[in-house]
């Protein structure tokens, strides 16, 4: 796209014209890789805490 087309598109978006809204790229739905990694780490921490609690409360020698 040329600079003039980009400028006109920006002006159309700011003005709220409907044809400019359809020209924009659709948003990606779902979780990205970083979010999935963060969830996996939280699950790992929760699982580790649960295993430690089971050991200390049930399996540890008394």
C-alpha cells in the first residue's frame, strides 16, 4: 500500500466509516503460546504443592 492509501485508511478509521472497519484484519481468537506456557507453569506449581501436601500430611513417617 502506498503512503496516501495508508493515510486515507487511517482517516477513515478515525472517522468511523464502515468500509474501513471491514478492511482491518480480524483479531486472532484463543490463547497464544506465552499464555499457554504460563497456564502450564501454574498447573505445575499447583500439582507440586498438592504432592507436597499429600506427602507431609499422609505419607511422611511419624
